């Protein structure tokens, strides 16, 4: 069946390269104020590379997680997010902050190519390794996409552990309220041995497992 006019417009919109617009400084200030009111703790910021490309890999609890990572790390990343979010005022707002859509459940070549370009230009990228928000508070397995991108670009991966954000905009608690958010940045994973090998299924799965292991270690160390 041929695409309708509205579908064509949506496809064109989704293929705009992500950008930080004039709205970005304002939205960033709003998020900082909101987080400070609830109590906001950042640990391990010194582990963020000062220059060059890297991938931020946080666990995922809430829609608050992307801006929390952004305002906490010092270098606001470009963010890969599910295409379903790109509607209405929410979709417009996240687009202004360097977020771009990925169609889940399919091989989204445009999203993968966009992510590779971001890393190729030496910029930070945020991807949730689990691919979706947790519904039971537990960590899930990593999907292959993050490992594929990291291996393709030989980019370091910074594991991130987030807690407290599941009290708002989460599957458990959908409403708005102040949250006591805590975020911890782990040491970058350089995967030198894995990058020296072919990026086959076994290698990518091992990378994903190591990322989730580091996130779990930060969770369990508290």
C-alpha cells in the first residue's frame, strides 16, 4: 500500500539530522531547577571524557532519564529515543534537545546511520542498552544495537546507573512529582580486545553483558 501524505511528512521529519536549537538552553535550565528541587546527586562526573566521541549507557526507569543524564554529564549528548515519542508538544520539545527517533522492532538503517555520524563527528551519544523502561525495577539484558554502534565506531562506553526517577513518568508511577534522583557515571569501557575482533554475535553479546554487569555493580555498591 502506498504511503499517505501524512506518512510522507512524518518520514521526512524523522530523517532530519538531530540538532540543539535555541530552545535547548531554556529546557536545560528547567530540568536543572526541577531536579534540584527534588534533591539531585551526581557521582563520577570525572569519568566523562572531556573530548571525543563516547556512548552513555544508562539503565532506564523513567522519561526523566534522558534529561537527567544530559544535565548531569557536562556534555549534553545526542539521544536515541523510540519513535512513538515524536508526537505533539513532547515530540517537538525533545527534538529541540538533540533527540532523534528509532523504530523499535526493526532494522532502522537511518537511525543507525545517524548515530554513526554523531560518533564519527566526535560527539557523545546516549543509548539505553535495555531498549525500554523497566516495569519491575530490575535490570534487563542489553540489546545488540548499542554494542553494534560501539564496535563499528570503536567508541568508549560509559556505563551509567540511575535511581530515584521511577517515582515519576515511569510505568510504575505515571504522574508528575518531584523525584530524589541519583546518577552515577562509571569508568569508560574501551573494549580493546573486542574491537580487535570481528563484531560477531558472540562478541556483541559479551559487550552487552559487560555493560549491564558494570551497571549492576554500581547499583549493588550502594
